[in-house]
């Protein structure tokens, strides 16, 4: 009897353990880690499955350190325990830790080897993965080979992927689909079609990969033709085609396809709702949401995101409150909505209430603080993060750059173990934003030394740095590098080239780049017009404006700043006033301070100072330093001391440390013989400039950028001055041709 009771009690304990294990896994999927932990510690009977389930839950919810601590506490481990822990490291992108654990495993199965090879391939360490593949004992196991093929294909190394594929002693459908996925995911649809047609056996995954590939490359016609040929399309087939139609704005066709679906699962409903949200048709999305027979967390979160996207935060909160099981994705979505609406403190309160934060949740809150300029709070959260990914680090770099703290941004950048292209671009863009143009170019050099290839964003930023430095020779070198790198067709790069050449005085080169751009946009036109204005080509600016209008490109505020500037440089006061009137009446553009600044400069250059001053007094926007500076400059030219003094006083309030304003007013007093006022202004300037950084200038000398600080005796050597004078003389002799000297940046 006792024996029977014992057996029954063990059975009951096992049953309870089974139920608890299932609860732990379910709570983990919902992101409710604390509840899962509470159940785990309250369990009186824990088995190996319990421990393995808890390790998996912790790892998948960014609690990898807790997972490892639990793993180390286990008195008995099986192969599943080791594999679960390695899979946890893989999930958190921690290759080194996974590798260390793999090396000390008492035994391995095929899954262990496949996990570790996948770990290396995802991190781009293909040589390590290939070395491991050679050591796999069971050469007939396809999982390891397939992981290696997928790794090569993902990186676009199709020849290597094909070699592995051909070397496989046994191939399965996954092997073929891994090769096919490499082609489709990298946009190589011609090769993908050839491979697909050569496949002796296909399954629905093969067909879906082809449809998805054509959708991704924008070839909806081919995608549709293949979709209709799928022998037995599954939910993924229908959803892939539906999302493709929605992505390219074919909402009616997407809805028609949805209505045609023979059976709709929750994924299908969610896909259609998401397409409405993407198209900002939130009311339609809500109608469909209400008709859903079964809703999951994705359904609720999609509607919450939809309301947030159209600025209906209260409605988003109502949906969130109605949600039966609030997971971390929904919580993060609502928190992000609060951040987008500037309600940072409310977002912080919500963040504090979330039980277990995943990396997306951490990053969203850090980004919120960063965008609000609250970098101390952002840093505090950043330091608390258990696992930081590249987004975390890059967000901090961008945040400090936006706050003007480039020293801190650089510290964060240097502390990164692995820097990606976004990290480099964040740093370079930060230097550009803070007018540290030389540092931006130096970063490009360092990037090359570390073996990182620049992308279109890198080129656009460094070209802008060249433009602001008027570093034509370095800009030319970058142009050549862009041609070799294949980014010449990128619109952002093309527009940056136009601006660079224009600011360096090479208008013909700017025009050539403009003509070479296949499909120009408004920024292209604005860059060209601004270039004409800067270099005094008013007639060309007018012709460009007319051509732009004839091609039905609608001008914006920047276009009119360029046009007014062109009129100002050419002294075309009446034409400038007509342009200003046209901007307001014909295009309904409200003038900005920059427009008024151009107008004041325009009127001031032709001596219409009273009219310029009345323009300032009558405008609706707050005057900026550029506007008062234009008026001050005009007052000096036309010797209107009284009005000039008034403008200077406004400038002293806006730019107390800008020496040029004091010098202009001082010179005006000197020209009028008012020497006491000269001394007063100079004393005032010295007081305001105390403790400030000295002025800095730069010049290209023998294809290198030299910078000079005021009162720097090291830069005042006769030899240096002679080099500069010789360089200037050479530029004057041959202003159009520059010898092809070796770049100081060594980027080619």
C-alpha cells in the first residue's frame, strides 16, 4: 500500500512539474519573467526540464547573466542543458561566451555543432564557422552544412556557398532552400530563378522564397505569376503576396486577395491589419480588428501602433487597457508613443512598471531621453542595461552628438567592442553637426584603417565636411572613391557632391554631377540653385528655377532662400522683392527668418536701409543673428552709424562671443572718428571673449588640410606663411586645374 502511494505521489509530483514547466514557458513567451521566476522558486519538485525551461526563458528575455548563473548552479546537467545555454548566447548575439561554453562541453550532438556554426555565421565569422564544419564528426548530418551555406549566402559569398553545397555528401530540401534563400534575399533574382528551375524537388518554402524575392526587388508582376503557380499555397504564401501588394500601395488588390483566402489564420488577419496601419488607414484596421474571431498579442499591438502613428495616443492607451494579456511588445509600443509625444516622464513611469525589459524596451527609453537632451538619465539607463547591442551604443553616440558633447560621444564610440557602419556614421555625422569638419574627415581615415567600407551616408557626411572646409582636393579624391565604390547612383551622395563643388567654387562640376543624376529631386535643385547664388550666377539661378517649375517640381523654403540669395549677390532688389512676393502669394510659404535675412541683405546692398529696417520691424517671426548681421553689414557699407549701432546691440544679445560683430561696429566708429567708442567696443569684446576658445581657420596645403588657431606662435613661422602664399599663388594661376597629388587621407 505504501509502495502504491509512493508511486502515485511521484506521479502527482511529475504531473505538477509538467504543468509548471508549461506555465514557465508560456509566461516567458509573454515576457512575464518575474512571474515565471516566482513559479520556478515555489516549485517543490524541479526536474531537468524545469531548469532547462527557466534557462531558456531568462536567455530569451535578455536575462542571460541570470540564465548562466542558474546553469552554473545545476548539480546535474544533460546535453539539452548545454545546448539551451549555448542557444541562449546565440539569441543574445554573444559568440565568444557561446564558444567558451562549447569548448568545455563534456559531449556534443549534431545540434550542438549546428548551433555553434550558426553562431559564427550570424556574427560574420565565416572562417571560424568553416573550421568548425571540418571538425564535425557526423559528415552526413545536413544541419551543419546547411548552416554554413546560409552563412555564406547571407553575406553574398555565393561561390563559397555553392562550393559547400556541392561538397555535401547528402543534400536535403533545406540545403536547396538555403542556397535559394541566399540568392533571393540578396536580390539576385536571375540566379535565383535559374537555381529554382534546376531544383528536382521543391516544397512550398521554395515557392515562398521566390515570391518573397520578387516582392523585395519590386517585381510584383513576376511575384504574382509565381504565386498563382504554387501547387498548395500555405498561409505564408498568401501573407507574403498580400504584404507585397500593400508595400507598393496596392491596397485594393491586397484586400481582394485577403477576402479570397480559403482559410484565414490569425497571421493572415494580422497581416491585413498591418497593411492598413502602414497605409495610415487606422479606421479600416480597427474595423477588421473587431471582426477577428481570435486575436493574439500581435493583433492588439498592431492597433496600438496604428493609433500612435496617427497621433491618437489616448485611443492607443484605451486599446492597451483592454488588452487581456499585456506583453512587453505592447508595453514598449505604448511607451514609444509617449516618447514620440514628448511625454518622457510618463514613459519613464511605464518603463519602471514593466517587469522584464528586453533590449528593444531599453533602447526605446534611452532613445527617448537622448532625443530630449536628457543625457544624464540616458547614460544612467545605458549603464544599467544587462546586455547592450549595437543600437544601444549608437543611440548614445547620436544623443551626445545632438547635445553638442562630442567628447562624450567619442568616449562611447571608443568603448565599443564591435563597431558597425552605423557607429562610424553616427560619429561622423556628430562631428558634422557640431562643425568639427576636420574630425569628420579624420574619422573617415580611421574607418579605412580598421577595414570598414563607407556607405552612402558616410560619403554624404564627409562631402559636406569638405564643402564647409572648401577642401576641393579632398572632395575630388572622395568623388573618385565614390565612383570606384559604386555609390554614384545614390541620390544623397549626388546631392552632396553638387553642394561640395558649388561651395568650392566649381560650378561647372556641380552642373555636371546634376546632369549625371538619373532622377533628380527637390534637394538636387536646391543644391544647384544655392550653388549659383553663392557664386554670383543669378541668371543661371533664375533659369534653373524656371526649368524646375516647368518640370512640375514644387519649390520649398530652401529654394526661395537660394533665389533671394542669388538676387542679393547680384544686387537685383526689384527681382528679389518679386520672388519674395511670389513665395508668399503663389506658393503659400510663410517666410522664415532666413528669408527676411536675405531680403534685408538685398535691400541693404542697394542702400535701401530704411526699407530694410522697416522689413525687420514688420515681420512676424523672431529675428535671428543672420538677419541683424545683414543689416549691420549694410549699415557699414552705407555709413549709417545710428542704425548700425542698433543692429550691433541686437547681435551682442544673440551672439555675445562673436568677435566679428564687435569688430564691425568698432570699425564703423573708427571711420567716423569716434575713438572713445572704438575703445569701449573693443573693451566690451575682450570681456566677452575671455575664457573662450580661440578662432580657427583652415586651408588646403599640398593636398592636406592645415588649421590655424589665433595667437598660436607655432603656426606663425615664415616657412609656413611662404607655403601658404605659394599655394594661393598657384590657385590664382590655375584656378581650374589641380595636380593629382597623393591624398592625405589615403582613402583610395
